[in-house]
C-alpha cells in the first residue's frame, strides 16, 4: 500500500481548481493522491475569491456561486498558532493570511501548493 502524502493547499491553488482557471490542471497534478490541509481561514478566502470574481464579472455570479458550493477536494482545516504566524509574517514580509499557510506547511514538515509567487518563494527560502 502506498503512503499518502500530506500537502498544504492555499486559496490561490484551490480557486484555480474550483473556478476552472487555466492553472487548475497544474494544481490537480500537484495534489493528486494527497491529503490536503489548510489553515481554518481557507473557507473565508475562497468566499472572497468568489466575491471578487462576481464583482468583476456580474453575469457569472450564479455560476461562480455554484462552483464554490460544489464539493471539491476534501481539505482538512486546522487552527494555526496566531502569534507564531504573526512573527513569521514580520520575518518574511508576507500577509498574515499567506504566513498562515507557510507556517502550517513548515510546522507539519510538508509541501505547499500555491500559485502565489511571493508565498512560494518564502516556502523555498530556508528559515
């Protein structure tokens, strides 16, 4: 039996899948056969992506809401240590939100799937 790897997935990557963005295929390849985890803020970020897309393209509002409501890949949400995330954000220049994904990946010793270049760079940098 093959061991399942665990990866942190951020809202930029998950949104590419959920909303059918061009990078969605790359994300699907990255998360195939993985257990996915994310900070508990993921649902709020996904709802915000839907809101922003709806405001830019009002005619797609209902389709975007349906896409958000459909079951996607299962992602376990986890509470993060807010003080450690704050310190990490200060050290890296990331937002608190992005630092939460980075902190979770680092604390779990696992990979991070993101389309955010600054977050990916912070993940690649040794701390």
